[in-house]
C-alpha cells in the first residue's frame, strides 16, 4: 500500500543526542524506506502462497544482476546496475505499485512517481539527494547500457515468477500472449540471449494454456 499521507517513520524513532545532522538525515531516509517491505506487488511468490513485496523484488533484481550480467549485449558496470535496481522502486513507497497490465493506472504513473521521487530523495543530504535522483532518472530514461540492463532484470524477474506459477498475473482477464510479449520486449534492448529465453517462456506458457493467445484459434 502507498504511504504518501503517513507521517515519517523517523518521527517515532528518537535519534541519540549529538547525532551529526548529515548522519541523522541519512538514518531517517534508511528508516523511511523500510516501508518498501509493505508495498506489495501482483506477482505471486514461488516459495510461499502470497504476493511478493517491493523489497523482495529489488533484492531479487540485484541477485539476478550479479548472476546474469554476462548476457548483456553491451559491457555494463555491474555496481551501477546494482544501484539502479535497488533504487528504482523506492518511489512506490508513496506512489504505490502500478500493475504492468493496468492501463488505467498507468495514465498518471509518471506524475505520481516523479512527485514521490521529489519527496523521498529530499530526505537525504543534498549531494546524495541529487545523486540518487539522477540514478532513478537514469533507470526511467533507459539511455545507458546499465539502465537498459536494469530494466531488463525488472521485466524478467516477474516473468520467471509467473511462468513458475503456471500463469500468475498472466491470468488477469484481458491479458494475452501478445500483451505479455509487448510488455516484456524491453528485454531485447539489453540482451538478445535473455530476450530469446523470455520469448520461449511466454510461448511455452501460451502453449500450456497459462496465458491466452491473442487469436483463440492460433
């Protein structure tokens, strides 16, 4: 759930007297982003009968980056990709998670997330505020190899969960095989190998009836 109207968590956590202002602000930011664990996504877990939260999603992307970076079509700075995937969903603390196949919610997603980024990163000292915000913007704009690979991880991870769950969110009414292919196609901007693998998963899911084909007769 989004926490855009809630008071800062740090307001209920008293800092020791004499804490330097810079450290105090950094700790307050760290405390506030604990809320990410309470923002739930639509993707079902493979290991438990519940949906994953944003913090679990971000951790999984970081691990996938370490494991799969060798498949990037362009050389990437892995440490930068890790920063991008760890930061990219923090704004959902205030903006909420926007389901990939919810076109109505997507209409104002950018505005909600921009406003959330302004609010959240402002908790940090100015230099870190500007640096983290620039990384978040980089992820959104996908103009660097690192951002494209980070976005590919963001699209591949729920695909693995849905495939492993024999459909998962693919079973949302109105979603078809072509919808999934279209939404996941950004993977090809970062890795031809991973995009080929992703297509195999989607086509296999459709063949098994886990997601309907656009043409029922196909």
